[in-house]
């Protein structure tokens, strides 16, 4: 499905808000680094609310030997500040970015400027040329703010035309949604690798809330099964590992160019799914 012959497997973190959280994440990073992922990405927070934490994590994990990619948006920065941050990343040997529109922080109001990801990709290219490999986001089940499927794909194409190298999808649990989306993108002359975003299932309440906010569908059969576990956290996690392993296997068998795991700063499920799939041998 991809012009790239080498699959890439990556893992996402978010910057903790407490010292204790940072310590726990360092332990998680150490555990997941043993899997030798192609890179770790670090999220940016609504309106750039974690931009300092993002930078600190990316640089710290790079010093520990990991390839790290910061998420980036215009949120919280003017162009001169963003230019300075890009040049700082470049000088420190960071060569990959995840470029996003980003979310407006709650309470910011409708007057807050909201610049799109294709503008950010264009700005990165104008500032640093081809130094950075740029990942962008896409939505197999359509972004919740999009007027239509076609409109959503058109926004995706703008990011590709601005210079994106590859894309990471929102998570999903229906493989057909991904394959149909990729097929449609190819018909629209979008030919960059489109890597499935994978969300391990560890907490049904949180998953239902996240999915409602981002427009990711939990199929009815899966929702009903997850509801049966109640307070049985281990049973739910083991069931989720099986479901997501099967999903990933189906995606890879169908030609997906890799997998990107939304770890939620946890290691156990990602590690088990990774090992179930023998991902280190499937690049």
C-alpha cells in the first residue's frame, strides 16, 4: 500500500504534568525502548500547553539513545518563536516532526487564531527546507469537524501537497475503514505512506470518552463486550490485547506501512501486542 518498502513502528507519549508522572514515564520509556521502535513521538497539548515539556522529553530521550519526534502546532507561538524552536530542534539533531493543527484550549474562546496544519507544513519547509521528515494526521472515519468525507480528504491532500512525508491516522477498530480510506486517498493522488494509529484497550470509560471526542467509532460488538468486564481491569486488558493484536495483524497482512501506538504513557499492552506480532522482525 506504500511506496516505502520498510515498515516503521513507533510509539507516542504525552508530557506528564507532575514530577512523579515524569519519573513513571522514564520507566515506561526504558521498557519500551527495549522494543527498538523506529521513533517515539511526544504530543504538544492543546494550544501548545505542553510545548516546554514536549521539548524537554524529546531532547532527554534523544540523549538516552532514542529517536524522538516532537509534535508541533502554531498553538501558543508566533512565527518567530516557532522558527526559533525549529532551528533549535535542527541544531540538536532532531530530524522528524509531527505537524498538527492542534486543539484550542478549553475556555480560549472562538476568537483564538486557529491555523491549519498545511500552513504549518509549508512554514517548516520554508524555514528548514527538507531537513525534517514531517508526519501529519489523517482520519479514516473522518474528523468530527469535517463537513464530509471528501472535505476531510481534501484537507489531508493540502498537507501532502505542502510537503508532508507520511501520515499517521486517528485510531480505529475497523480495518475496512482504514483500507477503504487508503484506497480513496490513492484515487485522489495522495501517495505518501499512511500509517495506522493503534490505541490499546486498557480502560473502557476513558476509551469511550476519547472516542466520543475524536470521532473514532467503537463497533457495537466491541462496545458491548467491553461493558461486560465491569471492574475486571485485567480481564478487559487481556481481551483488548487480543482484539488489537488481531486488528494489527489484519492491517499488516493488508499492506499497512507500519503501526503507530498511542501508549497513553503505559507499557504493558503495547509490549504484549508488539511481541505477539513479532514487530521487531517484520520491518
